């Protein structure tokens, strides 16, 4: 009597995956450049998430009068430490430091500066060169470059990831609807995308940003208006191919609803080609934000930004540490994303699956 055996399944990060997915993961791990680029990028991003505990002008912990205070996550008035003012405590004030040390102690972060705090007591006018206290020097407003770099890296990566996620959702949905229904839906959708894609995006963004003071979410919405078309063509082509497959036609003949066919049966096939584009879309999102910040149409003034650091390097050519810091940060960040994208593209390459088979 013949027995039916289930295909062997593997586990990745605690999740059960099919043999096909397992082979893709192994091909990605075999690409050492992509594999290590992924881990380096994740490590840098993970560290930047704790920027408030790495670079901050507030102490992490203060012990005073048998009480613990956590200024890094909560603001305390000066009166909490025996001072005279109800305003927020200034932990760089020598008077307040003496009050705390008389009956307690405090633990400061590795970098005792925030992205918007000013370094006092500089030996040279700002922008000052790197020293043991300011590892990468200060900018032309006497702000610590390392602190701004950590905060700027965090906000840039978060912006790029959120924009990639939102634009992918909109673009995939649009391409899925176009490819599945076809006809006038596909025709009108393609004509709209052609007209929309031909608009001068940078000039429109600059005009809109000059009319309204952009915030993080406002700028995200503006870039989303033009970035969602990146995946529409890929998903549309895969959907046009998949909707005529036998199992899809059989499911349609059995009365399966269009929504179920689109999202359960067709979308997984389209996602194979879509995933390979995501790292490149993320790098494009980072470049867009950096470019707008460099031109002065990005995040509000004073925000930690890699583009603003590049702009400062251009304006202060006699301070090369500003230019080198911003340039190498952007270059390394984009290089890691490109290496990851190449590894994902090779891992999902169907030609390699045929060769392995």
C-alpha cells in the first residue's frame, strides 16, 4: 500500500517554511556580501533605535535623597533635586550638578549631547575639529556631530522603511487590480500611471514643501504620492500571467470570490518578483529624503538629517570632517542596501532554482 509523505519543511526564525523558501534562504546566506551586509545594517539600525540612551544631554539615572530618577525618559523640574526653579532641570548647570552630587550620583550616556544641544566650552570656534570629547567635531552651530549622526541615521532609516512599506502596499494593490480585471480598468490605470509618472516630481515636492512647513508625516505623504508606482508594473505583469493559470481558472469556475483569488492565489506568485525590488526602493527613499534635506525642502530646520549634514559640509569646506562624515555614512548605508538587494535578487532568481533542480 502506497503511503503519502508530506514534503519536508524547515524552520527559519522559528517559522515553518517550504523547501522552496528554504533553498532561497540558503542561497541568500551563501552570498556572503549580502548576508553580512544585512547583519551590519540591522546592527546599526538596532543601535540607532536607542539613540536617546546613547547620545543625550540628560543623565540616564539620577540617585538623589534616596530616590531614583530617570531623566532620559521623563522630564523633572529643578526643584526635584533641591533647586529653586520649577522649570526643567539643566543637567549641564554646575549648580545643579553640585546639588545632585551632595547627596547622590548620576550616570550619563556615552555621548553627553543630544542632536539639538549645544556644546559649551569649546576651545576653538565652531565648527570645531574632532577631539576626545567630540569624536567627530561639531557643526557650525556647536552641535555634536556624532549625536546628530546617530539620530539622523535613525530617522532616515525609519523614514525609508515606512515609505517603502506604504508605497509597496499601494503599488501592489493597484497592480493587482489592474492585472486581474484587465480591460478598461487596466487601460485607464496604465494611462493614469504614465501621466502621473511624467510629472516633474522634484519640482512639485519643492513647491509643496515651500508652501507648508513639512513634518515627518507630511513629508512622508508627499513622497508617497509619487513612490507607489514603483511596484505597480511588476505586480500587474505577474497578475496578467497568473490569472490565466489552470488553478485560477478552475477556482473562478467553482465560484471563488475575486478577492480570494486575488489575495490568496495570485498575490503570492506576484510577491516573488516584488520582494527583490524592496531593498532598492528603500535605498531610493533614503536618497529622496537626503536630497530634499540637502536642498532645504525636507525635515524642519534643526532636525537631525544626513542631508542637512551634507549641506553643512558644502557650506563649510574648511571643516572636512563634516563632509567626510555625512558622505561616508550615506555611501555605506546605500551600499549595504544595494548589496542586500543583490542577494535577495539572486536568491529569488528562478534560473538558479532550475539549475539546482
